[in-house]
C-alpha cells in the first residue's frame, strides 16, 4: 500500500512539475515577445510606421505558438495516462492463458488408463480458405500428424489435436510445432499460427506494455487474440 501511495504522489509531483515548467516557458515566451514588440514600436520609422494589420498578425502568431505549446503539454499528459492505464489492465492478465502468435505445442504423458490431454490452438486467416492442412512435427522435424481441417472462415479458427500420430498412437511427451497450409480455390491464403501460453509477468518498456509468457517469449497487448 505504501508503494502505491508513493507512486501516486510521485506521479502527481511529476505532473505538477511538467505543468509548472510549461507554464513558466509560456510566460517567458510571452514576455520576450512583448519586449521585442515594444522595442520594435519604439524604434520604428516615423515615415513608415507599423500598420495595424502587421501588429494584429504578430499578436495572432504569438497566440498560435502559445496554443500549440499548451496542446503539446496536454497531449503528453494524455499519452502518459494511457500508458499507465494499459499497464494496469495488462497486470490483470497475469496467470491467465492467452492466445497469441506462436506454433509450439507441448505434450505430457497421459495418466494410466486415460487418453492424452487434447492440445488446443488456433489458425487466424485474413479471408476464407476452402482447404486448410495442418502438419505437426516433432523436435527432429519429422511429421507425426497431418490434420485435414477442411474449410475455415476469416478470423480466428479453433483447432484441437488429440496428441496422437497418424497411426493413432500417443506421441511421446515433449515439444512439438505445427505449420499451416491454407488455400482458397488454389490460391494461397496467408495463415497465422496461434497458441496458448500463460502470462508470467508484465513489463513497461520503451515500446509500450509487453507480456512475458511462461515460454519465455514477450508479446505486446495487441498480439493477444483471446485469454482464458
């Protein structure tokens, strides 16, 4: 609780400092402009004095510059606030399984007398595919199972593998991967392989909020298609 309070106070102080610096900068700029304008008026050519339109134009330019500075300060504050909100939302995913780009599957030895646990994954397509074939390979690159998934629609399509090879035997426990070949009437459809992995931690970096998965991979919030 103390950490939360300190963080809040620090954030408020930082915001106040930025606001104060911005305000001071605006005041200094306005004072310099007015000083230059008064100097210009005092030293103008009596035979060719500054016209009202010129004076109005310079005042308008100063007002525009001041307005842009205030807008930049406001936008900077909104960006910082959005980043903080994303970080808080992302922390709620810790411990959940998220569906994101990946092609690795891990099998375990089934309990005695029981069928192996089904492996759930998914295929994302940018459009409809009339024929989708999925190949599951072991660590040596050998194809152990070919799944004819038939047709799939645009978006995320769920797929399950029963943990068996093409002959119906349970495959040894270990890491496997899969590839997808999708076509629509002979035309290749670019497919994205998706797998489930548990979120272990959340980090705030230079590129925004990232999720650290139990597999060791790091993904962005935009990579999450589903969470369970």
